[in-house]
C-alpha cells in the first residue's frame, strides 16, 4: 500500500507524500465505502471525510499496534457508519425473538459469483441489513462489537444479520449454499 517513509512524510504533512498516500490508498478506501454507502455522490463525500480524518490523525498511527491498511480500514468503516447515522440512512429494525437464535447462513460460492450482480443486489438491500452484514460477514466484527458501533443491542445486530441473509435468499438465490449459523 504505502511504505514507512511515505507514512512518516505524511505525519510531517508533506504535500507530495499526502498525494502519494491518497493515490495509493483511494481505491482500497473507496471499496470499503462502497460496501456501506449506496449513492455514488455520498460515497465521494465519505471518501473525502475518510481521508480528511486519516490525514488529520496520521500522527496517531502506530505501526507497532497494527498495519496501516488495517488502521485506514477502521477509520473508513467508522466514517461510513457515521455518515449513515448522521443522515438517518441507517434504519435498524426491532430484534427478532429468541426462537431465531440459530439461523441458516448462506455463503456465496466465490467461484461462480457474478460480482456485478451481487454488488447491484447489495446496493438494493436495506441499509441496516447491509451494514450489519458487512460488519459481521466482510469485516469480521462480533455482534457485541457491532452493537457498540451502531449503538444498538447485540440482539438487534443478530436480527439484522438474520434478515439480511433472508433478504439475500430471496434476491440473490442463484449463488448461495446453505450452512448453519448461530
């Protein structure tokens, strides 16, 4: 992604280093944003906000605590979720009852996937479902962590994942296979 010298120069706010960092990291950051934000114009806004936060926080990055890629991913996810919250685009529903604790999870068969079709499908998914799905399935957060990030209960996080999976079964059944989750 970017080397240590560029990171150090970014910490010193050197214009050329900031530009190199942006050019190297923008596609990665945009890909993360795309998982959370549907509207293209909104994605551009979040991209700007994410890089503003990255560059303003650069002196706090410590490579001994984790990779630069992981650090900017975390900032980008937070900026995406903050955007959804701020603009009331994160609609979380009420939790399901305890009888839904064990849910059927459908994983996508990667060798057969039509990535463009899946992207279009995910873009149509309700934002609450999509956000929890991405946090849990893509970014690897636990339900307790998701609950903390989204300021909801763990049960609400679980219900949103359950509903996202059911939504995918209906809207994207072609490439799904069943496994048990819970």
